[in-house]
């Protein structure tokens, strides 16, 4: 069985309960039975129509019985609402499993109830577990008359999961030697423990044993390793100080694992054997662990507005698909760039006017004492909309500018990323530099028009300047005046910004490597501080070259000429004019742009078989998420992940029909 699950944005304990009115509206939508004038859901209404799952008839009754606490075959609104509340609790997974086995609804599980449900699972069909053996007697008593309450049953499920593995080994070890063949090992893992296997692990089960016989300790350690991959991730992060990109050796990981008594040296050995046969490397990084870790039954994820699968596998990526992927990224980058530019445009205008203010060659008082004074005077003399002077050409140009920068950075990173998903630091810098250089073709004409519009309001009573007139005046080649200075600014900016953003984002990610939108925003803003400030001298030179000098002001013939004259007339401090305004503009702008870009890729998800942004919920998704049902509100956001968890956490799956989910 493969359950289709709908991830949620928060852990179950943090899910906000739905309102009674909204729940009742949804309940009435799916309920088809009327009992004494009150609507009720049948088992099929709940499982097939509401949850959208295609189980067989017996499985439908079992799953509906989780919510049907009265066990009358129908689900009332009170029961529907009560189950929604249960799904919001921290231990919802264990409670859901408990109510699956509590067939009588009396708050306890008997031996007969457990056997009745277990015999209907796929696991029972694959392994004839001894239901009257010593393990069962320890929990239900020798006469199997003891009943188990909820807290005892939660421990029973955990232990039963491990006992099934040992029972499977015993059945294969017919000689009692304590060894099984590599093929028997593969058979057990694929048929009994498939919920622990990613595709890479499943395909290398024979390779990791090198075809040798598998001992019982090795078998148990292998299963324990896969069960404890989340703990292994924490051990790795402890060893690297939170750095997810640092490769570490087996000895380094073993040293870190000494504080975790649950992890044995044999498990560490198996981990490196497994990653070794997959990637042929003696070191591991965090991404290696993510690739072999079983899918968690709940994932932090942003709800998707659209989901398209362009290719079935990365091997199907043709040139056309890669072009479509670049077009997709370019489009999202355009939207993200426009959002980011609009958010900080007033700061950009103040920055430009401060940088154009000259103190050494123009007689009279300076117009603005500081950035704040500039902002106040713009509003006073030009109105609030004066802060947005030149926004239209900015938006016309910033869309392709930011889009090509983001697209080229992603493209070059993809080309320099190895099969393990790792990219060297020089590769990150090169990708950023290429992104910065590629954008100048769009940036330079935009910058000249924008800057001339921004400074036009400084002259009281001056003729109104329009974007079209600036373009006509400059001509095609004039639009690229100051292009060298633009390159001098944009190449190092992007070479600094993108690597720092990637590493800052990784540092802010949670234990699963997931980035919340707020951490994306913070990473983008923090990365912008050094990138924006360090290239301010180039930005000052570019501004001076692109602005029309007024009477009495110094003119410049090029980058070096401007640098010499600014130094001679105004001193070295002039190169840092507008630094604060530039940081306050670039830092939040790129923060907003990057968070918008990544969230758009999460919400408008198209799988081209290529890479996804690190920290994204869909980067390593192994579960078919299916269509999102908007009626799964409140606790019901976690309903399908909980059912999926019963399989992935406890290895218990129920038979399904081989049909597609009904459309919602």
C-alpha cells in the first residue's frame, strides 16, 4: 500500500483547530445519510469521498472506525469534530493507531481486537507472525486475556515493529546459524520493511552486503540505523557545528555518536558502507543522510496552489525540458524581482540622491544632511508619490534583471553540483559572479533612466523629465554608459551575495533542513548586508557616470577618471556615500525577492526533474502528495499524514484497490 498524504505547514501540536461552523459546512457536504433528521457520514463517505482514499471494503470500515467511536457504522458530526480535535494533539499518530485497533471503542485493546486488525494488514500476508508466541504473551498474558490501555499500546506498537523484523529473520534462518543470505536479506527488507527504504537504499541492498551472508547483529543494526536516521542527522550536525555542507569521516561521526548511546559503532559502519556504495565517497554530508532517510510521516510544507510533474524521472530531462525549467524560473524570478523592488523603492531613491550629492565642485549648501533628511524633503516638496519617481521603468527592467540573475545562478549551480547535491565553494562564487555579469545587459539601461528620473526632482521648477525622453536623448549606446562600473558592482555583489545566502539559509534551517519563510527572509536580508556595503564605491562611480552633470559640477570620462576625481575633490569618504541607504535598500530587497522566489516555487510546483531550492519542502519528497483537498481544514490537514504514518512508523498497511483517488 502506498498512502497519499497531504503535508501540513506545522507539526500536529501546532495545528489550529477549525471553527465549528466551517467543520459543519464541510461535514454536511460529504454526509449522505439522514438519521432522525441529522446528517451522518457512511464509512465510504468518510474514507473515499472526504479523505479521497481507495481502500477495499474491509479497510474502509477499519479506517472509518477510527472516527466512529460509537461503532455503529456511521459518523456523526460530533464524532467528526472529535476526531479533528484528536488530530491536533501532539501524540495524534499513536492515538490514531490506537483507535484503529480499539474496535469496541471502550478505551482498551484486547488480544482478539489486535489479531482481527493485524490479520487484515499486508504485513500479515507477508510474514506469518506467531500470534500466540512469547512476545504476544508478554503483553496480553499467557492466556491472552489481558487488555492494554492507550499508553501501554503505544509501547506495544514500537516493540512489535522490532519483533516483526526478528521473526522474519528467524523464518529465513532455517538452520539456526544466525546468518541469512544476501538475497534473503533483500527479500525481508523489500517485503517486510519497505517503508524504511528509499529508492537508493532499495537498489543497493545486495551491494552493501557485497553478496556475503548477513548476520543477525548486522540485520538488526541495519534496521536500527534506518529507524534512527533523524538521530543520525543530529549527531552529524553536532559534529559539524550545524554546518550541513561539511564532509565528515567515519571517525569524526563516531566520536560525535559517543554521546548518543542508541547509536552503535556497527550502525556507523553500515552507514558509511551504504553511502559508499551509493556515492563512492569516504565522507558524508547532510544531504547523504537525507537521501537515505525514510520519509517522515509529516513534513513541513507550504500549501501548493498548483502541482505539475513534467518528467517521470531525472533521466527523462531533455533539452526542451531544461529550457522549460529555465523559462519557469525566469517567470517566477520576474514576479519576485518586481515584488522586492516595489517594497524598497523609496529607499533606493534616497540612496541615489545621496550618492549624487557633490560637496567639492558645486558652490552652495548641500541639499540633504543625511538620508532621513532627504526622505523628509522629498515628501515635503514632491509629495509621498515623489518617493516612487521612476518606479515604472524600474519595474519594467527589474523583472528581467532579477529573473536572469536568479535563473543564471540556479543554472550554473546545477551544472557545478555533483550527484550528492553538493557544490564546492568556488562553484558557488562562480555561479554568483556569472549571475551578476549576466544581468548588466538589463541593468544598465534601466539604471540610467531610473537615476535621471530620481534626481530630476532636485531642481525646483525644472522641466519635467520622462523616461521616453531620456531614452531618446541617450540613444542605444548611451544607455550602456557606465556599463563597466555596473559590472564592477554587480559581479562582486552577486559573487558575495548568493554563496552567503545559501550558507546563512542552511544555518537557519530546522533539524530536517527545512526553511520557514521567515528564515528565508532573514537569510536573504543578512546576506545582503556585506554584499551591498562592500561594493558601494563601484555604485557611487556608476551613479556619477550615469547622471547628467549640472553647471559647475565635475564631469567624468570613465571609471578610472571618476575614481581619481572623486578621491581628489571629495576624499575617500565620498566612495561610501549612501552606504547605509544602499544596505537598507539592497538587504531587504533581496530578502523579499528571494523569499518570494522560493515560495513561488513551493506553491506553483513544477517538477522538471532538476534541483529544487535547498530547504524547500519538495526538495526530496518521496511520497505522492496528490491533490490538496481544500476541505481538509484544522486537524484534518494531518489526517492523511497520520494514516501514512501508521505505515511508515509501524509498518502496518491496509489493502487498497488499484484505482485512482476520486476527484474532490
